[in-house]
C-alpha cells in the first residue's frame, strides 16, 4: 500500500472539512474582525442534530443517501438559528466595546453551548448508524472510500456556491462592502445589521454540513468535538490569510494534508520517539509558525494595518 | 457615609477579617473535611487568578492557555518529589524551581507571539495550552518522563523535617487535620501573593502595563519598551501559575494531564472576569465566589433534584460549567468592569478627599 498517497487522500478529506469550517471563521472575521470562538460548537451541534435525525430514520426503508440528506436538512436550519441567536445575544451588543469583550463572551458562549449539548445528548458519543455501505476504490495502491469522495465533492460544491454568492450576487456585494468599510456601506443604504446576521447564518449553515461530514467520516459525534476542530479550522483560516475566502479554502486543505503527512511520517522521521499520537500538535505548530513568520497568511494582505 | 473613612474602623475591620480567616477552617471542618479541602482549592484558584490577572487584567493580554503553566509547575513538583524518579526535594526548594521553569515556558511562548495583536494571541495561547497537554499525555515514551495519561501518584506533601502537612496533629490541645494545616500555609502564601500584586499594580511596571492595555501605540510613543514589558507580564503570570501548580500537586498527591485541560483555563479566566479584570480584590472575590458557589450548588441542587424528580437530571458538573459560561457572557454584557471596581474607586476617591 502506498502510504504517501493514502495520507494525501485522508488529508484532502479532512482538509476539505477544515476548509468549510474555516470559511465560517474567515467570513465573520472579515466582516466584524471577531474570532468567533463558538464557531466550532456550531459544527458539533450540526453533527449532533443530524445524528439524532439519522438515528431515528435508520430503521426505515428509505435509501441511505436520503436519510443522510434528511439529517443535513435538519442540521442546517438548527445551526443557522443558533448562529443567528449567538450574534444577536452575545456579539451585537458589544460591537463598540473593547476587543477583549466579545472575545470573552465568545468563549462563554462556547462553554455554554457545549454543556447544553451535553445536557441534551448526554456525555456519551452518538454513533453513526451503519447504513452507508462501505464502498472502496483503489487508485495507485491507495484506498479512497465513497464517504471520502462524497465529502470532497460536497466541499468543492459548497465552496463554489459560496464564491458565486459572494462575488456575483447583490447580497455578496453588500457583504464585501460591509467588510471593507461598515460606515460607508451603511451610508450607501446597506443594512449593516442584516448583513452581519446573514454572514453568521451562512457560516453556521456551512458549519452544520461540516459537522455532518466529519461525523460521518469518523462514525461518531460528541459534545466536545467542536472545540479541537474549531481551533484547527481557525489555524487553517490564519494559514490562508484570515478574512480571505480563497485563503480559508487553501489553508484548510493544506492543513489537512500537513496533518495527515505529519501523523504518517513523524514516527519514521524521529525514530519513533514521537508517534502519530502527536497528530493534533501539527495544526498549532503551523498556526504559531504562520503567525510568527507571515502573520498575513499565504493569500492575505492588509492585515498589518489592522493591528 | 463611608465607614472605612475612620482610621480606627479600618484596623478593626482588618482584625475582624483576620479572625474570620483564622477561624474559618474549623467552622468548615464542622461541616465536613471536604469543605476545608474546597477552601484550600479556593485559595489555590485565587492564587492562580491573581497570576492570570497580571496578564489579562494588568497588561490586557488574553491568555487562554494559562493552565499550561499550572500544569508545568505541578509536573515539576511531582517529578522532583515523588517515587517516580525517586527524588524527594523539600517543597521550599521545588516551588521556586517550578516558578522558574513555568516562567521559562512563559518566555518561550511569549517571545515569538507577543508581537501579535490581542485576538491572535488568544488563539496561540490556546494552542500552546493544548500542545503542553498533548506532550504531558504522551511523554511516557521513549523515556518515561510524565507517565502519560496515568499521571504521577504518591507525590510528597509539604513538610518541614518531620512536620508533615498531610497528617493529623494535636497542637496545644487543638486537633489540626492535614487540610487545616495546608489551609494556613496556603493562606500565608496567598497573602504574600496579594501584597506582591498590590505593589506591582502601582509600581512603574504596573503603570506601564496599564498604559499598554489602554493604548499600545501611545505607550510605545511614551518610551515604554512594549514587547519587553508584555513579556514580563507573561513571565510573571506564568511563575504564579507554576507555584500554584506545585501547591496543587502537593495537596492532591496525584496529578494527571486531565487536570490541565482548556476548561480549567476558562474557569480561571471566568474568575478574573467576574471579579473585575485588573482589580486585585475583585479577582480575589471572583475566585472565591466561583470556587464556593458551584460546590454549594452541588450540595443543594443535587438532593433537590433527587427529591423532586427521583433522579439527578442535571449533573452538578454541568451546572458548574454553565455557571462559568454565563458569568463570562453576562459580565461582559452588563458589567464589563467586574463586580468590584466601582466600590474600590469610591473608596479611593474618599481617600483623596482627606
């Protein structure tokens, strides 16, 4: 088996999930310069809601694809609602406040959502029902599963749709205007509050789908799954250049690949002093390295003057 | 009218507080030794909050990986005073070493990252906390340093020669249990920390931190070496964490990476935020409140739920965390300066009136 190719495939799969989550961070950051720490929790809620629906439908005779689709259909509005409420309750009142304030509420919201989820779904992980038949394809000595293909395809589709929306629709123009200069955008007749709410809602919808994808990939969903995933996705957003859509996509995929290759080869490289149990370290090392050497990220610009 | 205005009233007040603090462990012990332990942990968390307050409160740098320094301090203590490496150094030697090592880690983290703006710093420190935890979890191979997830047990308690802080002892006819003895030494260390913090706050460095917090560009223009001063805040906060970690290891006698997770960092942050960032007495109040209230709830809500519904619906741990989360959100929304600052400011104004 070709380990290199296999790790690339695994990395691309996880990377596209990171990219989708990173888009949520980067859009919110681009528009109100806030790191939404609670964004990872939206991914978790998406996975939990979808798993509940999928679990309830698992015994019916519906085709598996339809069941998963129903799960996504339930998760997306649920997350959008939470995302909207989050912005209204915790961030909007603090828009003029010092930077530290919304950051701290974001952490509070994250903790609250995590433990509410624990109340609703209990401490134990939810398992993904075995409804999807395992499909495997062999390419050049590596294996790619049907789920992996679906995840990568869905991510590409969503990224394409988002890009179209941001660059081709009126709403997208309003979003970009708001992110460039909220005051002037307001003077041009754009309802800033509506655009910001909308940004959160879109990000939350993406997070919901990402939650379903990562849950299906690993086969479980858990009340605390959002925190680590969120941090990694944020690292991806920074890697690509925060506030930059293409950057988030590139950063996510790169980070996924770096992580997979790192986990695959660290044992050989360090003579088994470090093993693949250090996988989670890579995202943070990448984050710190980027912030130290190129704080504006790979594709980012103009971050310097915001400092 | 301000009763604190009268000079003698102030000393009477101090005396009353001192008596209350000295008598407290015996009062708590009558409700159960568990409460004395809770008081000890409260002191520990107050100490920890004071350390974080230097970073978040004084210098305005959001550190979300603070618990890593606590962990480093705890592991330094555990490694130097347990059968793990068969080293048994006395605690007054280890605590300074722990402070120093934690301080080094603080500089290690701070040096490359302090050029960053606030919210980036928050994420990086958060990542740093995770990295430290992952290493603690995995450094059992190839050389067993941290003993992995099992943690290190049978850690030596504090002791002066044959006087050990973990055993019962009858002095002058009064029964001092282990936790009560710890209470007093922790209290002394905490008081020292409070004095250091108060002195720091009004020192040249403290004023430099405040200037940076309010406006970094202006502070630099005034000739403050901002990077160095921020690094100093990081290092000092970290050494506080290191000392607290050492005390924690000694009291518990057992540590594992489980005690140094992100949630703990957020707990300490909630204490600082609730009481009032940058205000020493506020932070003390916040830490004491958030240490005791969840425990009180644990002992009241749990039986209440059992009697009402026949079973426990909401675990006390969940209530605790929800409380911390709510504290963060509600304080930021409605009282961003914390519970105490206005009262303090009033008192300061009263002083200048004289």
